[in-house]
C-alpha cells in the first residue's frame, strides 16, 4: 500500500467541501436519473404502494454503492477529485468499506436536514456531523494537478509524439542558424 496515503493532510476548508457537495448533487442527479429510468422501465410504475417503497430503497442503495465504491477505491468521488479533496479516517488511512458505509448512513439525515452541515460552524475542527460520527476527515488532496497514479490512466494522444519531435527539430534548427531572428 502507498504509505503517502497514510499521512494526515491539511483538512479541507468548508467552502471547498460545500462546493464539492453542490457539484456532487449535480452528478448524483444523473446517477439517480439513470437508475430510476431503469427501474421504471422494468416496474412500469413507482408512484404508489409497495412499489414506491421498493423504488426508494433501490435509489438509496444505488447511491450507497456509488459513494462506498468511490470512497473505498480512491478516497474520492468525481466531485471530490475536481475540488482536490479526499476522504480518510481520522488516523489518515484510506477508508474501509465499513467506514464508508457508516459515513453514508450518517450523511443521509445529516445532509438531508442540513443540520450536519450547520454543525461545522460550531465543531472545533469544522467537520460536518456525519464525518465526526463516522470517524472520517475530508482533507486537501496534495497530489499535483494532472498527476495520475499510473501510466495506464494517462491518455497519450497520437499526435503528441510527432509534435514533440517537430519542436525538437525546430530547436535544433534555431541553434544552427544563430544570426536569424
């Protein structure tokens, strides 16, 4: 395991966390929309009775899978990656599935009511309530912009090599013709 992931970073500010939360809501809308479309395509109705309850549980489960998967796989959702923050335990370690699930369960009423977000105003470390209860911390991601964890994640454009070769040739040509501006 990468030891640099276990170093406790500086906690992320409230503004950055709220911006990430807003962006997360936009992304989550798309996830819920697709999941809801698939459910309704098979169930035909989801507006009353037991089918509605099953639909709601299904959507909470889909959201839970999304968050737990992202938090345990890379400590970040797409919104967190965009705002350069990540989620770790209070000891600075990556989250286990249990920690991630606990945070998700606590986050539903915390974010849903807004009380967990207001909690950050009075919390000594400016943590949201669901983070305090789950033993997690949102920290700044110190990874340099554009850096990837592996070569497989870096997209190499076909023309990139040709462009670098052309620039090298132009630089060599400029050195051979010193009096020209």
